[in-house]
């Protein structure tokens, strides 16, 4: 399941998009102006933003530029909506950092297809596709994890954490990034919570021989890797 923020001042359009997103299993929040959208993003980092260009006050375009300029929101997937159809406007939208662009009026089928495409590219942990990495296999639809021929017993938070790590392997994630992307809260949850759940996840993966895939990168955070360093066996 993914969190989608819809930023749209025309309530009929916001409603139409929200209904379709909820029907597809997404969790939706709606903002009708830039300031409110910023507050939503400060509170919980969404998996994707549908951003209308023309808003009262600050424009969606300015908002997209601001988000692209800040570390926390740099990778935030954005689909821009606009009534403008001119080619130059599409270019400005993409220059501002939008991942995709849709001109009103649009079909909800097309919007949903573009949302799936952007999520696949930028936030695959928000989709229900099976993920395989090394000996591990995670199925979001059945919430099952298998590894090394056995099934892994795993709690819901460890499941979300593993899902995120498996869809973003070989990269180091800070505790703050993990709180944002896995817990959806980077303000009120202590960073050591991450350590507690990483420990539990390693314990859960121990019986299938995969716990060493989760590396601690000192002073930075955690990484899931397939290139596990095996200590050489002492011949003596
Ligand atoms: Ca508008």
C-alpha cells in the first residue's frame, strides 16, 4: 500500500482522483493549496504526489522546485497536472523536477497507469509486486517471506523494513530516511527504534542464513546487500 498526496484546488477533480486511488488500494490525503501540501509532506513523506500546476497562492511548479532542492524530498515522485497543453509548459514542469506530466482533462485510467509506472521506477516498495534478491523472496500480496528454502516468520514492521530494503538494495539508508520511508514519521519516532527493528529482522533471517545481508554502515545507517563478506576460515 502506498501513501499518495493529491494537491488540487478544484474539489471535483481532487475527489475524482481520490476515489480512484482509494479504490486501487492507496492511502490518500488531499491538500488544496501549497502551504497545506507542505505541511502534509513535513508530517508524513508520501510515496507519490499528484500536483496541480495552478494553485491559489504559491504554484505547484514552485512547490515542485522547492521539494527538488531539499534533501528529504529530492527523490519524492511527482506527477504534475495542468490545464495547460503547450509544449513549453510541459518542459517547465519536467525541468522543475516532475517525473511525469498529465494535461487536463485526462482519463483516470491513464492517470492510474502513470502512477503505477512512476511508482515502479521510484518507489517499488509501494507496489504489490513480488521482490526477489539473492536467496530472499518477499510477496507483499500474501505478506510472506521465504529464504534458503524455508519460510521466514516476521512481524509487520520488519516486513515493511525488509520490503523497503529489498527494493532499494546496495544503498545505504540513514535511520532518518528509514523512519520516513518505512514508518512514515521522521519527527516523533526515535532513531533507535530503527536499530531495534533491524535487530529483530536479522534474528528473523538467521534461520535461513540471510541475516548477514543486512549490513550496518557505521556512522551512516543500514544497507541490504547480496555481496556478503564472508570471513575467511582460519586453517588452524
Ligand atoms: Ca488548479
